[in-house]
C-alpha cells in the first residue's frame, strides 16, 4: 500500500525536483477557510465538471439507444447493456468526484507502482491469462469483472511521462536522458499492446508520448525522426497482419467491400448519412440492427443517425470544450507535474475522440478504439473517469489569485498550496491510491 | 509552470497551444466530413438505410383483404412460416477464415437434412455471409419443429450447441378462397408481396399498407410485428351475382365456343358494379405464366366495334335534340341504301317504320337517317356524353377508353352514318353497361363503383365511394321514352326475344357486329361480336346487364346468343336481389325459395374434385408451432361457412365434392401451423 503517510517523503519528493526551488513557507491561514475540502480548497473548474458529468449521462442514454436491439436479440433483455452502463456510470461519477478531492500529488509517489502494475497486467494479458473476444486478447477476467489493461496503460503512460518529464525538466532536451528512455518505456507498452493485438491503443500511446515530449520541450527533430520510424513500423505491422491489411483495403475501397470486410465502416457512414441534418430522434434509429458494435466503438454513428449533424457538431464541441478546459487547467496548474499531467490527460481524451470519430466516419481504417465517456464498457469509462478526476483536482489547485497567474516569477501562493497539501495529507486518513484499486474498479 | 524559467514556460505554453490547435483542426476536419456525409449526401444514405431496414425487418405489413359487398373474402393473406438466417449472428464468436468456413459447413449439414435441402447449395448460400438470407420459405410443421429443435436443443441434449442466427417469421401468402371467381379482376400477387395484375396491382399501395416506422423498443425491435396491416378493400361486387355471371359466361364459352366473353352487371341507380366477369378466366391461387389472354379483364381492356347497341344512344340523342318524333315513320329503303358510294344493308327488308320498330328490328338504314338529321357534331357529342371515348375510371390497370374518331378527325358523312349503328368506333363492355345505365336510371351517367369502401385494419372506414353522377346525359323523359322503346326489342317481332324474362319487363338491345379482319382490313365474313345490353325491370330498373361474346363459332346473332345469357344472368340477379315479378305466377314457387338462388350460386362455387389429391399435412407430432391454429370442427357445415372459418384461422382449405362437410383432414382439434392445408370433403345432404 503506497500511501503518503509520511509527509516528509512528499516534501522531499518535491524538493528533489530540480525546478522545485521555491522555499517552503509556513502554511497560510487559507487552508482553514476551506471547511470541507479534503484537498486544496479551490473549487473544481465548473465548466469542465459540468461537461464531464453531462457526457457521462449522455453516454448512458446513447448506449441504451444503441444497444437495446442487441441486448434483446443476444441476451433477451433490452436493458442488458443499459443496466451495466448505469452501474459503470455510477462508478465513474464516484471516481470522478472522489479523485477530484484527492490531491494529485499523491499520485506522484505512486507513479512507478502504477507503471509497473499496468505493465504487469499487459504482460499477464498476453501471457495467457487474458480473455479473448473479437479476435483479440484484450481483457483480463477477475471474477465477473473484465478489465482491459490497454485502457489503463494509456493513463499510466501519461502519469509516468508527467512524472518523468517534470523531474527531468531541462534534461528533456537531451536525447539519452530526455528522449530515449520515454520512448523505450512507451515502446515497451506499445509492443505489449500490439501483442494482444491492439494496434489502435499502440498508436494512441505513441502519439501521447510524442505530444508530451513535444510539450515538455524535446527537440522536434528527435520526435520527427521517431515519428518516421514509427510510421515505418506501422506500415510493416499493417502489411504483416492480413486482417489489418484487409481493414486498410476495406477503408480504401469502402463501396466495393460493403458486404464483406467493409461492412462495419460502410454501415457506420450510412448511419451518419441517414441522420441528415436533424437526425431521427433519440431511440428512433434503425441502424443498430445493422451496425456491429454500435454501442461500443461505433456509438458516434448512432449519435449521427439519431441526432443528426447538429448532434455530431454538439458532440465535437463538447469534446473540444473538455480538451480546451483541460489545457486551460494545464496552463494554470501549480507546477510542472500538474501541467504535464493535465495536458496529457486532456490530450488523451482529445486524441481518442478524434481517432474514434475518424474511424466511424471512415476517415481512418477500423482500429478498435473507444469513444471516451460514451462507448459502452467499464474499463474505458472508469479509466477515463479516473483521469478526469485527476484533471478536476488539478483544476482545483489553479491559482486562486487570478491576477497572479501570469506573473513571471514564482509567488508564495504556489508554495503555500504545496505546503498546504502536504499538511492536509497528514491530517487525513490516507485513502490508498494504488494501481490495483483503479483496475479493480474497472 | 510558475516554477519555470519564464522563457521556457512561454515555450511550453506555445507548444501546448499549438497541439491544441492541431486537435481542434482534427475536430474541424471531422465536422466538415460529417457535413458532407450527413447534409450533402444525407438523402442518398437515408434512402439506402431505409431500403436496408425494410429488407431486414421485412416490414411489409400483412396485405389487406379484398371482399365482396357482404364481406365474403375474395383475396386474403395468411401467414406461413419461413426460415431466414443472419449469417453474421450465426458466426458470432467464430474467428478466422477456416473456423468460419467450418462453422458454415456444419450449419449447412445440420440444416440440410430436416429441410430436405441440398447441403452444398445451402453452404453456398451461407458463404455469402449476408445479414439476411432466406433458407427455406413456407415450412411444414415438421420442418418448423426440426428447426426449433436446432435453435434450442437443450430439451433433448443439454450439451448440444444451439444454432444461432436463425429466425422463423410469418410470411404473407395470398390466397383466393373464391378460386377463379373474379380472378381477372383481382389479378395476382408476386411472391415478394407486390401486386402484379388487376386490383392487386391497381390498389397495391392501399393493400400493402404503410410500413410504420419500426419501433426499436422492447424485444420486438427486430421483428416489428405490429407493422400496420394493409387496408381492406370492400368491392361493390356481389359474390352471388358474380358467381351467376361466371357460371353463365363459362356455359356460353363452352356452348358457343367463343374466343372470349365478358359480362358486367350494374346497379343503374348507384353505378355499383355487382358483377364483372371475363372469360377465359384464371385461378390466381395456382398462377402459371400462361397466355396473358386468360388474365386480362376483357370487360375493360378489350375495345371492339359494338354494332347495333349504339343505336340506343343515337336515338336518345335524336329524341333529346328534338329531331325525332316518337310516332313518325321513317322510310327504310327496303333494306338497301347507298350513301356516298357505301352500300348499307338491313337484315330485314322494311318499308316505313316507327322509331320503336327501327330499334326492335335493328334497322341500320332507319338509324343512319336519324343520325344524319342530327349531324356529326351532335352525334359525336352525344356519344361522348354517354361516356364513350374515355375510360370509365375503374381502378383497374389497362382500362381502354375506346375510340370514337379512329382517324383523329371529325367523321365524314358515311362515318357518321356507320357510327350511329356502332361501326367504325371502338367501345368496351364496361362503357356499354354504364351508358345503358344512364338510359335505365333516367338519363344520368354514373361513376362506376367497383371499390365501395376502404377500411383500415380495425375495420374503420377510411374512404367510401358514394354514388356520384358524372353528368346528366339526356332528359329524364327521353330516357323513359327510349327505355319504353327498348322493351319492344324483346317482344315478339324484335331481335331479342331470347332475352325476355317471364314475369319481368326487359328493355335492351341486341347487337351483332362483324369484326374487322386485321389481315385484310375489311370486315370479316365469319367473325362476329354478339352482344346484348339491357336492363330489367324496364320501368324501375334494378340491374343493367351487358353481355359481350367474342367470336362465337356456333350461331351468330346477338339476340340468339347473348340474349339467353342475359336472361339467365338477369333473372338470377333479380331473384337474388329479391325483385318480385309482376306477372307470371308460374314462377311464384321459385320466389318462395329465393334463398335457394344464393345457395345455388354457392353450390356452383364449390370446385370439382381436385385431380390430384395433395397428401394431407401430418401434424400429429411435434410441439405447436408459433402462430399455430387449431383445426375447427367443420362437420355438416356448408362449403361457404367452412371456408370462411378456415381462412379466418389462416388455414388453406382444399375442397372436394359439394354439399355439406362430411370429412376433414386433419381432424378437428389438431394444432397445425398457419398456412397448413386442410382437406375438406363435401357430400350433398340427404
């Protein structure tokens, strides 16, 4: 149990960070003014929180609309998927608000536990403990709960990169210290994902890594070089697996393959198209009978059918809002670690949404990526909710004095906050934050 | 980033912003793609999606029933079970090409045997991996039971794996309980449920009903069983009269060896068509693509030169125009007259005739003289007002409008003369009946009513065709005068004595028209159209009957051939309608047994014994199928009643013999799937 029981450990950790040079100052009375907050007292970003809660509820509605036919035909219960998604959504909301009240700095210390735990799960998954479905071994069954390590891996890599990049600071610019290790760890995760096989998650991991390295100041040349290598690798991997090649073929020649391999993307585009500008209305679409995985990876197609172009634009704006508020949180974060973490999480949401929608509109070949918060599935929803909880917590710790936000030099405010968080930690009974906990929930 | 060197922090902010812009532009690209797909191409995609979901749901609602004016069904749809498969569902959870092929092979093997299908063919079918594929349509009870055992095998073998993706759905099959009755009018339905000919085609939209938007809620989502039923069509046809007409037309066809024939029975007051018979007919139940001729509705499709019947309308026009006096005498040239080089003959040599006599003796010369007094525009106009030269507007496909001016210009004098006695123009039987109806009812040309009522699935009237006067053609007094003159036709000395009905005053007109030989372009010597169009009782007409016989081989004259047919049809119709004769007490005994006429009609409805006895469906084992019906006890019921009871339950009757039911197979109380055949044996009561 890696709990932050020792306050000094926390402080040392932060003091050890090269840039964490601001001296600790005694805590200021501000803490006491926040009577209920278990973490630093600021309110969460209300816009971000509202958008997240809305998108989770919207997901439940759309999952029901997209899954009742499948539930009825396959499980003789139209509400089969609804009841499950409702449970996941309950868990997701609890996780969202629970984590938003726990200081994200506690995660700092647990970084390696998260990373190693996730790595272990990924390895276990391909080592034979996994549970197969849809031609891939992407799940690990723990009793009745099936978890998808690849979903956790995306968050884990963000957590670790934020930690590592914040710690290495200026050293990020170097190749051996700042670039290669990150790429190697990410590469290991990617290889584990590819073994499942889960090409989509591997691509997301790579792009996340590039994005965070880029933001942290890695040389663009290295990233470009790695990107070229990565693309070459991607091409080889597509050519090496016949089903990936088929998907690519199906994508290139959608119309010809609409009865066979291109059936799913073709039906997805048809769903979008049949929705027109205003859509059929929620629950009135008929494409769920034709579109496989309508409630998971292709849920946006049902949104397109039932809510039309208006709905899709709303959906895109909603994601854009979440990402933008996340980036705002990153910009206002009290420290590097928080900034990187917030940015990584926001980018994680954004890139998954873009990829998923691109697949659904057949702009990209089928990948098997979920639409964050909307697709049916516990792992995806709970991991994303956990990430969003962390993001909300960072938003809480933004500058209280807005006027100080753009101040060029560190101000006591931040120091005060950090000290405060440490103090609070001591006062609180320690909720444990273990990778295992997150996983068990999903 | 407050901990950072400001310069570096600035860079980080910049890079974060740049990546955000990148993500935003990704979203922007998505929005523009969605615009193209949803708004610009939306209509095409929506049409494709709708077509697809219709196929999948086969939401073609149950086709509406066509019945006569008393609700006796002429065409009903019953549900028969059919087996389809969703191959994607069948292969759910089977990965890899080889495993899938193996799974399909196994499925084909398992299914082929109980369904008596070829295993290889079935495998080929399945290999297309369609989301919807018929496996076998119209399953028997054993086949249904066998499939159910495959879908849910746990009853027999707890370890057996169920076959997924199969579904048994009721598929509508059209059945015509009245067999050949009204066949050419009803038309037929293709196996896919679309009307192909006759009323089934003309009223296809109504009969099919509108596929309601398939509700996705509940577990009926994929079935949409409550898709709307098509509208019911109630015809003006009276089954009893229709039957009489067909019986007589059949008799005429055999007796005179005519090429074809048509009969229209009409209520002159309302314009309702009580019978519409066309021979040769066909049985829509066992449709075989034969010569189209048998499936044509000759009464509305065929255009022919009517001959002397047209004299009636020439007279009506002349009387209403005042160019003809009721009691004047017209010189008929002793049966030979030349007009602009054309030689015109009468069958009888006559001197001076009254208008009534001209009609009774059917003098062409007398008629043409009257027509020439009228002049071309007046005669043409009168014919048009009587409804010739345009379709009567029946809701049947292919109705001919006839042709009045075949050369597209006003008639020259000779043409006016010949048109006045029905040569050189083309009309249909239906037009003749409607025009005669206008004489019968006092001068009003009615809209013909074939469809009386359109009802929805719950029997609520959606549309009703009420009698509607198309136009006042001649004054009431003129119509009365002409009607009175026409009674002379069937009296002694007239051409239509054969058409007289004891006890009733008949008004009508015979016609014997030579057919134009298309080979020579002249009138044929041996090909005639013999017809009789009349109404009865003359003073208060209840029915108009038009009989047209095409190319009789035996006999020639309309009075001799069509007259008796008219008499029998009209007499039966009158009795059926309960019109009492005013004289001729000899027939009073018949009147007291008025119901027997209807019974007789139904007796004839019973088919002759089927040539081959279809093996009765054995249903003694197996669980009751979905949509199963219990065979009712029909013993001692008359055919009509038995037939109604069975079709209501969705069963197919097979009938043998006449009289009352003595045996049935399967026995009463047996549960059989809908669409099963029930063999009925009738014997005349003792």
